[in-house]
C-alpha cells in the first residue's frame, strides 16, 4: 500500500494536469468568494483602489483579459511541447520526466487557466439590465490583478524555458535527482544490516533444500519493477514463519507469470499469503528513481554518451556529466550498503535480496562513456581524473579495486582508439597515477 501511494504521488508530481487543476479549482472558489463580497457591499458608494466604472467597461475589461490569457496559455503550451521535443532529441527521452515534473511550468499553465476561468465566471455575474444593475467591483479588480500577474508569469516562463534548455541546467537537475536517490537509499552513518552475521554464516543459514523445494510466486503483470516493500516482505515472512528470496531488484523488467519471489517452505494452499507478497511489488510501464539508483545514473550517462555522438560532438557536456558523476560516486564510496540477508528478532533468516555493491554502480556508469570516448583524448583523460578524484575520497579497498578495474579498461581502450602516441602517453601517465592510489 505504501509503495502504491508513493507511486501515485510521483505520478502527480510529473503530470501537467494536477497543479493547473488545483489552481483552476482555487480560481472557481475565489470567484464565488469575491462575488459574495460584492453582493454584501453592493450598496457601498465607493470602493477605494477598485474598479468603479459601469457594466460595459467591466465586461470589456474582463473579456479582454480572458481572451488574451487563454491565447497566451495556448502559446505557452505550444512552447512547452516544443521544449519537450527538443529536450528529448538532445538529452534523451528519459529526461522528459524531469521537465514534466518542473513545478515552474505547471504553475505557469495553471495561472493562465485559473485567470481565464476566474474572469469568465465573474463576467457572467455582471448585470446591466433592469432598474438595479450589478457591477462586482471587487471581483473585477481581482480579475485585473490576476491579468497583471499573468504578465509577470509569462516573463518568468520565457526566462525559465531558456534556462531549462541549457545543458548545465539539465545536467545539474539530473545530478540532483541522483544525489537525492543516494541519500535516500544509503543514508550516512547507517549501521550495516545483519552486521553480526558474516556472508559465510548467512549462506549457511539458507536451507539446503531451498532451491529444490521453494515454490515460485509469479509476477502479476509484465513491466518494470519500480519499488519493493522490503519491510512488508520481512513482516510477512515472520508472521508465516517462512523464508523469502527476491529474484529481481528495482529497475529490472519482469515478465508476467515468471518467478518474482521464491517461498520456503512451500505453501501451495495459502493463496492469501501469495497475494500479500505480490502486493509488496509495484510494477509499472517505466522505471522510477525511488529505489532504482541505476536509472538515476543512466540519466547522466545518457546525456554524456549523446554528447559524444558524431552528430552532436560536444565533449564539454560529457565532461560536465563526468564531474557530477564523480561527485555522486564520492558519496557512494562512503556509503554503507544494506546486507542482502535480513534476520528477525529471533536471529532467524527471513529475507534474501540481490546484493548491492559499489562495483555494480560503477559498471552502470563508466563502460558506455568509456566506449564513446575511446577516440577522444580529452574526455578519456577527464574520465581518469574523475576516477582518481573518487579514489581519493574513500579508504575502502573494494571501492578502489572496482575503480582501478575501470581505469585499466580505459587505458587499454585508449591504446586501441587513439592513433596519436602523445595522447596515449598522457593517458598512460594518468593511469599510472590511479594505479599508485591502489597501493
């Protein structure tokens, strides 16, 4: 249930309709409130700093404001679509989610929509016929203020769109998502889960007949595994005195009917337990960064690889991506990863999950950039400098070993991709510097 609520909130944050809908509802409520005030004070002779003209002037003013604002809203929407198309072609379609979740764009569209609705609802209340004409002075004044606000919002929107298309802005936004994901999944100073157990002792706690008699619990549908409620799985395992082994990690694509979890001992008649276990897994059409750190890394890697493509050939953008990746991996190098073996209060093994290692994240970040930059000495050397920076920020031997492995592959690829011997020599010198840090 928690994962479904989190997914729903995430979908709302990336939708163009939610914030404009809220502002539109607010505009409707505001129109009824101001019209009620006008009805209450309709016998007042003056209204300080307010609209004090007749019905024809009020209609003309609100009509002009409503028609102008809805026209600007259409233009704004067209600009937004064009921005999304350009961002998709230049930075990759997966980064469209960052543009869609931009609260600034949602607020701009919502402001124009709310102003149009407000003016339209106030316009219908103006009555110029009969012996007692009614001009809602307060409401018309508020409509005028909203129109002025819309002009300011339009100026902000033009500036915001121009800024959001800059490569540095896109890279920084993707990096912020990566840093947030790291901080959420691997908080600093967290104790290692199951630290009282060594890996060998955990393996020994797995029943010998687990692989032979464990019953598979299939995925209810095909799609990307977005989140897993590990707490719920552990609780279910304790309540039913079973051992669960999760076969996939967030971000993996699962096929309907294929094993999602292995349950030991077999409970063939307990359909309720199977459904409860399946509810702990949220499967959707696309990947999310809630528990999928590889996807957050892929966003920066994709920008770098596209920048190094022959059609774009922008090494400076690629180097900027490497800088931010290096910053994120400095955090990862000091992080404590959770144990794949979860025990209950009675020291009984209850849950086994795929292992989380620094090597896995390094394999997600560096190979594609290495292949794309093997003929570019500047980016290749910057990649080695980034690895050196990460190595200086950690004392963990397993982290340094994983980084040195990729540095070796980078140096080997440069000898094959760079015909210039001078470039190869400079890459070799940087590689030797990285090698010296391993000692």
